């Protein structure tokens, strides 16, 4: 049997390496880079300001960031035409409004994306921009055109800075079980999807998972959200080694989870730095979250699963060739993300990742890693495959759904 625990000598070397990384980062970037951040201006904020000054049928509009239940009641009181007018007048506000009907958010985001496409189309030919700036505008314009393709269901969209986006596969309003894919570093509006190795990008991860869940349980109504609606670290610098962006993202994630329609189970799939975000968010997640599955995790900002503050089952997997295994599992001076979720001491249920091939391959079709994710997503817990035949990952699990 292969042990996932490290020897004391290896832990000592990792501690020294972590300290070395701390000093190098502080020497090259300083504490200011660790603790300060300037947020980019957002059309979402501008639209929310305009919304707050607006009215409909002579009545003031409610707080656009208010409780989702209050906003849901407000939209339910409107006619279809009134809702449509708000989505057209304040597309960035309505498209990112937790509590607004999901189909209205899809409509509003199409409006917001079209407006953003026109901006980038103009920037493509702006002589004041450098060739690199014009090239970036071209890439963004092409991405927005892709997001506008028929049938796409964009649940959140913000073009500010690197850009944020979330997209739904399936019918979110009628789903019995909803899965949410939370990606890691270098996630933005341009990397949201890929033409090659599609399953390595957030949309491809969600699409692979949605297809696998439908194949495993055709009669179970499922939906999957590719959630890239947070500012992820760019590269493996200080931001990737700290929890600051994870903490900001955790607030956004829980706001979404609290507002999702229905009462069915929610399952989170948190990859790489996304597992840091999920670890931070876990304590305040709604009770509907039944499972959190992490892959390629550098840590969840907790010493053990029981310290995450959630009743959700915690699952972990890592491919043997995933480079993340060499990242020190420590937290020193705010740098590092703590214990290895793959260690027996952490207490997660360890899943097989057979076939995953490295850090970005966990959602590749035909792999045991994706099959395991799908079984968890549909609630077929006793069908999951544990790592190295260690069947303890299935101990105390509930029964399965009917496929």
C-alpha cells in the first residue's frame, strides 16, 4: 500500500524550502505586494450605481447587492416586459445580480457581452493603442463573439481587468443536483475556454463533467456551472502563494451558492488554487453543499478536513505526475496554504485519479478522475473508485441514485 504521508526528513526539507520561498518573495516584491491590491474599475459597479438611482413604474429599484430572496421577490412582482426593460437598461447589474431569475441573467449578460464586443471592436482599430493593445482587443472581441453563440447561458460577466465569467451547462432552474467547477491560477475571460485540450479550461472542465454526469445517470436532472467569476492569481507569484484572492473569491462564491434556485444538492469541484478558495469559503457555505472535491490542491488553508467548518464530504485526488505534489504544504507568514489534503492526517476521502496525466488533466474524458467526479455529482457515492484500492474513501457513504 502506498502512503500519502511524508517522512519527517522530507517535511523538514519542505519547511526549509518554504522559508526560502518566503524570503525570496519578500526580497523581490515586499510586503506591499502581499497585502495591497488596487481593484480595476468595473462596468458592473457603474451599472449598479445607475440602477440605484433608477425606478420602474414610479417605484425605486431595490439594492442591487441586497439579499437574494428580496431581489427574487422584486423580480417576481414585475411583468415580463418590465423585467426585459431592466435587463436592457442595466445589463451589467442584472447579469450579475444574485436573486434575479437565471434566464433573465442570461439575457442581461448577452446584452452586456454585446456592448463589450462593440467596445473591443472599436479598440482593435484605435491608433492610440500599441500593436499589443490592438491584439488584446482582437482576442477579447473574438472571445465575446464566442460567448454570444446561440445556446450559451452566461450567468455572470464582467470585462473589467482580466475579466470574469460564469456559464451554465444544463437547466439550472429544474436541476435536481448542481455541480460547480472552481478553477485555479491564470483564469480569466480569455482562458475561460480553449480550442485544443478543451477539458483543461474552466468551460471544458464543466462540459466534460456535465456530459459524464448525463452518461452516468440519464434520468437525473443535472446542471454544471463553470465558475470563473473571481479574480484568480496570474502565474505562480505572491498572489498564488497567499489567500488574499481566495478570500475575495470566497465571498463571491458563497453569494452565488446562496442564490441558486431550487433545494437540491450542490457539489463543488475545486482545482489547484480553486481548492484554496473552496477551503476559505467552506465555513460559510449553505447546507445544500454536500460534497467538496479537490484536485491538484496546494492546500485548503486548514490543518485537517474537520477544521474547514462544513458538514460537506471532502474528497481529494492527485495524479502521480502532478507538479503540485512538490509544493511545500506549509503556511508561513501568510504564504503557503497549509496541510496536504492527500495526507491521511488531513482526513479527506482519497480518490483515484488514474489517467489524469498531470496537473491539468483531471477532467479529461475517459479518466477515472472524471468518472469519480461524475459519480459524486449524481450522488452515486458507492460507485467511486478509491486511490490504490484503499476502500476507506467509501466508508459511511449514503446509497446511490437510480441511473
